[in-house]
């Protein structure tokens, strides 16, 4: 048995009803539902600015970690003046994203998480 969607339910109701006024309203509702489901989301200027800022921070992290021995998040933050306005939690989240993308490796040294380029 397949999952019942709103469009499937509306198609079933349209097929099994004989009242023209109800069928017309349900058809309009079905068409609106299909249009809403196929609509692509546009990136807002605020979201684009956040993406651009995160990309810039990632580039600085790559520069800091290039050729360096593994560093903690705090050491990475202290290593570049570009991170003066960036909170440690924000930097940690970006490093975590880079780790999930395979750009950064995480290891533990004396119970501290240190990061290096992959």
C-alpha cells in the first residue's frame, strides 16, 4: 500500500463525486496543492548573506589549518584576526560542517578535540 497524499485523496474524491460544484472546488484545490508542492524555494538576500559569510569563514579556517599541526577551535579562533567578531560556537558549527563534508579531520589529544585538514 502506498502513502496517501493530499493530491491522491483529492483525486479519489473528484472521481467518486457527482456534484459539479463540489468537483469544481476540489479540482481547484487539487491544482493549488500541486502548484504549491512543485514550487521551488528561492534564497532570500538574508540567507544568501549568511551563506556568503559562512563561506568566507570556511576559507579562513582552511588558511589557518594549512600546514599547521592540529588545533582546537579556540586555537583556530585566536590564530586569525578575522575571527575577532565570530563567536566560538559559530566557528565550532562551521568546523563541524566542514568535518561532515570531509574537509577537516577531528582527533582527540589529551581529551581535547583537535582539527586538521583532511
